[in-house]
């Protein structure tokens, strides 16, 4: 009996450390309801928004900044859409470019490889978002699915390297994006 309590006490701290995965699964349920239950596959603005969060943390040089960047990016995109009627699928890549400029001004180009990686992410995720704008509903869903899946791989890379964003944020995002991306893709293909 004492052996089982030891195993439980050893396992509990590891389970508590997985709170980002648990939170991601809760968020995934909400996203899956929208995707499967409501047939909403227009998640294109989310592609650039996710990249904005990484770029904000990178520009600041503070990995934990991702947590504050998430609501800040969302509020900014909603405010831009409300103020000027500019779709967040267009303003998201623009905001991403502005954040990249902030990183440049803050001297992050001196990071060499990591600046190149973040610049590549800006081009990739900003480009996918803009590509989706030009498509019909099915194309938007497919591109959104590809974008989320690719961002899940991006999250996994950053989680493994423990760079740019903190580990809990990267863990949450890798789980969420790797669930949402394929769901978007499959629903867009089958509807």
C-alpha cells in the first residue's frame, strides 16, 4: 500500500506541470464546437494572430510576454476591425510586420539565426493569412487548417528549443494547434 502512495505522490507533481495541456484541451473543445458544430472554418486571422504573439515576445526579449501578448493582440485586431472595418485577416499580417519592425529597432537582428527564424515565421504565417483572404470558404478553411497545423509544428520547435516564448505557452499552443489544424482541414474538405 505504501508503494502505491509513493507512485501517486511522484506522479502528481508531473500531472500538475501539465496544466498548459489541460487548458489547451479545454480551449480545443470550444474550437471544435465552432468548427464541427457550427461549420466555422474561417480561422485565417488566427494564423497571423498566433505569429504576432510570438513576435511580440521575441521583440520584447521576454518569453513570458506571450501571455500578455495574447489578449493585447486580440484586442488590437478587434479594435482595428471596429474602427476602420479592416478585416483582421488583413490587419493581422500588418500588425505582425509592425512587431517585426519593433524587433528590428530593438536590435534583435543581432540574434542571427533566431532573427532569421522569426522573420521566416512572419513571412510564412502572414503570407498564409493573406492567401486565405483571397480564397472562397473552402480555401479559407483549408489554408486555416494548414496554418494552424504548421503553427503547431512551430510551437513544438520552440518548445523543444525553449526559446522565444516560455514553455507553458508553447506547450499550450502545440496541443491546441495540432488539434485545431487537422479539424479545420477535414471539415473544410468534407463540407
